[in-house]
């Protein structure tokens, strides 16, 4: 085991006690096909710590009520907890004001909100929207729908063989027709961390707003919307150790103010008559209907949990996992890693010439290992590299070096069969 | 060592058909073709048929997919050749019943011949689509239906 180099192990131990942290996640103790679960599908969704589960339980057992406008005790308690969660999100991404934090169902809804509201208002025939070749379908399809409706054009930033955006080509795509740039911060398939700061600077020189799909970044690296100066940022709670069905759209206050509502209904109004409706102020203007109250409070708890460990430390821990896994996977004959960007998050897509990812997935499942196999909702990436699918191991704050060994050993067994 | 369910699924015959698929080419004499696609895993298959007087004179396939889908296509191509359209349809019904646990194995496994090696699929409901993609595509080609067949 010459690859088990001392530095990586030591670094991991010194950053935090991962075995102590694993105790917080009850699901990590379950057996899958008589093997200890080795959960390496964190880019799809993360597991939830007991603290978040307790918060959800506490909400439904002692606080459950509909928020805003209620005059009774429970409604007040629930409203306070909900709005407190909003402030936690605001602080987590360092937004200027909680008015800039809108609760949605997830990243997909956040992007659709911008497409429907900002997009419908500002995109006209002949205009252009720029996205990249490494977008998740959720950052492609809403813009396609909008472009079809408005007879606008979708422009695609190409990527190179390592899975990095070709920056010069991006600059060439910018023109006075460009009305929005929407790019992924961290690629869910390739792990690439995109140079979003430079993208935003280039865009703002031309007065073009930028949306960042941060679904795969808020859980892996510190995100500061004021430093980035992004105009919109979207992410999901469930990839940040929080519940499913809750997500965030951050938007700069002045831009959100200028946007029409996305959905109509309760809570987003201030006065309704049959002749006319005046809309509620931010952020409520964009939160029609009863929100996922438990989800929002649960997300607040997940943010507390992540903050208690420290996102900087999580980034170091996952960086060590990425380095070790990359090194060890290279031991497996015939394995090629897809996505070799210089700046990468702890996501590793890999392929074999002669073994289909689906077969890999089934074999690994029998070792208790959960990886994702398929196109990862990024079919244009598969087309770019001319492959049908990949297997993807993605790491979270609770993964260990031993789990990397379990994966590598299992893969070595698989290739013996084929 | 391999788990017994896995060994049942990935039998030597299947691994062999995966490695060296039979009739894996474009059929120049084809008069019916269809394309199959499984959006779940990206599997793609093209089926080529030479049908004359209701009989499958020749069959071939091309495409990419997992071991189960490739082996299933390869095995299908070897058993369907020379069969009538009706016989091919019936064979698929039996085969589909086998992999979805609707068939009493002892009763009619003999009729399935070589196809019986895919019986292990029944322990893996997620993989039924892999094993049946080639068949659905062939049936579509028999109908001379040019639409892409999807398993989703």
C-alpha cells in the first residue's frame, strides 16, 4: 500500500475527527447487503445529521403551524423559526439583506424562477443567453424554453479535454445581445470549479447579470455572494445536509425589486381586489403559497451543523479525499478519470473502455458502495466526450480514506470479472 | 468472491456475449430497422432486420450498452433468426415473463433455450429494462415503426 502516504492521513486527522462526525449520521451505520454502507453519492444528495432530524421532529411536535399573519402562539413561534432560518442562510452566503433570500423547492425551481420572472421581462427576440457545456439539465432546459418562447438564442461556452471552460471562447461569446450569463459554479459530473469570479467580472464590464448554479458548491467551499458579486445564486438544501424540497434563490435586492412575481397566490400579496392586486415586499413577493416551513427550518439547522465544523475545514478534508482517491483510482487497470481540471471539487467521474457504468454500479452495490452511474443529468457533457455514461464517486464531509480503499478494492474485483 | 445473485446475473455466457457479441454489425440487406434508447443509462441500440414472407431471414444490431443489454441483444439475434414474426413475438412474451418473475421456470424454461441464461435478471428489477431494450426495439422494427423506442 505505497499509496497510503502519511501526509494525507495526517492532514485528515488534524482537520477534524471524521469518525466522531460520522456518529452524527445515523444512516451511515446501516448495512447494505450485509456490508457497511459506503456512501459515495453525495453529489446526488447528502445524508442528514441527527441535529437536522431532531430539528424537523421538534418542529412537527412542538411548533407546527402556518406562518405569517397568524395571531395565535404557534403561528408566531413557527414564523420566528422560519424567518430565523432565512437569516441563517443570509449569513451563510453573506448576503446584504434577508430580503435577498427567497425560499424555493430547490436549485431547479430557483433557476426557473429567474427564467420566468427576470427572463420573460428582459429577454427579447434576438437576445442571447450564455451557459456552458457543463451545465446540469436544470440550467439548460429553463433557458431553452425561454429562448423558444422569445426567439432568443442560447450560446454555449465550450470546454476542453480536462473539463475546463475555454475562457477566451467565453469572452468571444459576449456581445451587446447578451442579456444573461448562467453558469455552474462546480460541475456535478466533472468536479470542475469554474472561475466564476472572472466570469462575473467580464460580464459586469458589459453590464450583463450573472446567475450561479451553486448546488454543488455551497456544501464544499465558502461562498460569499458579496465578494463574488453574482447577481443570482441558486442552491438546494438537500445537498447541504438538509432536507429535500427546500432551496434558495439569492438575488441582488434592486434586481429582485424590478422583477415581476413568479407565481401568484397567498402570502405574496399585500392587497387583493378583483380589479387589482398589489404585491407583497421582498422576499415574500416570490413565495406564493405555504412554504416548506419544516424544510426551511431544517435547512437552517443544516447550516448550523456545517458551520459548527467549518466550511473551510470541510473543504480541506474533502480536498485530501479527492487527492487520495484520484491517486488510488489510477491503480485500477483500464480506469480513466473524466474531468481533470486544475481546480476540482471532490467529485470523480470514471470510465472503463470495456465495462459499462451500469455493470460497475451493480457490482459496487453488492459491496455496499453507493455511486451514481449514468449521465448525471448532464447529457451535453457525455456528448462532448462521446461516451454514454460514467460512474461517479462523490464525497462529503463524513467520508473517510478507508472508504476510498473500499471503492478501489471493489473496482479491482469488478475488472477481474470482465 | 462473487455473491451468488451476482454470479447468476453475470454468467460466463453473458460475459462472453458482452465481449464478443454475435451479429454485431450493420445489415446491408436490412429492410426494417429501429433505434432503441434507454435514457436512464444512455444505452443505445440499432436493430437491422431482413424480413421476407413473415420470416426473419437475418438480424443484426449495433450500439452501446451494459453487459446485460449487449448480451441480451446478441442472444436475441441468435435465437430469432429463421423464426416467423409471430414466433419472435411469443418468444419475447415468454422471455419478458421470465425476467419479471411471471413465469414458472421449470414449466417452460426449455422453450427459451439459450435465453434462459438471463433468468438472473429477475433478482434485479432495475435491470429488466437493460435486458428487454433489444427486444422492444426489434418489435418496433417488425412493425416498421421508425420511432425511437424508449424504455422510460
